[in-house]
């Protein structure tokens, strides 16, 4: 299956690479958010760029709400997604809205250059 995800610091943001066949289950989510929280604290940044692939399975509205709520695990997070095969949906809009209600800014992009520009222009650090 390859690596599920990789998290690394890149000078002014955290970069997350999500593998093509990453499962979206409880174990994966717990490890992902735990490692992301540690990386943000360690490097004193709230800027995160996530690149990779869109999840294969369609999430229910309840699962999307839960995922949006989990983003608040990292306070004041700015999260830019650049995912291959991603198309805007009601689910992605719901995710952005739920995350925003928890103080987290989320935006989806079609290329990483625009995503990084958004992070660098808007996120405090």
C-alpha cells in the first residue's frame, strides 16, 4: 500500500503528503491528528499544506461533521488542501463550514502554488 501519510516541516509551514490508498478510519485519523498537532507545536506554526489524493470512499454528512470538528485539535489551524481528483462538493463545503465554526480555516485548491500563497498571505505563522 505504500506510506499512508508523511508530515514534514518546510521552513514556514507543515507539509502533509497523503498516500493514494490512505484509509479514512478511526485509527488513521487518530494517528494523523496526533502527529500533525505535535509537528505544529514543535515548529510553532499553524500553516499546513496537505497534498495527495482525494479519499476513495464517499463520507456521510455525519462523518464530514466529525472530521471538521477534529480539525480543532490543532488550535488556530490554517489548512490548505491540494488533492488529485478533488472536485468541489456539498461535503467539502460542509467540512469547511464545520472547521470554521471551530476556529480553523480550510480551503481547497487545484494547485499547491496557490495553496501556499493563500497560507503565506493569510495565516499568521
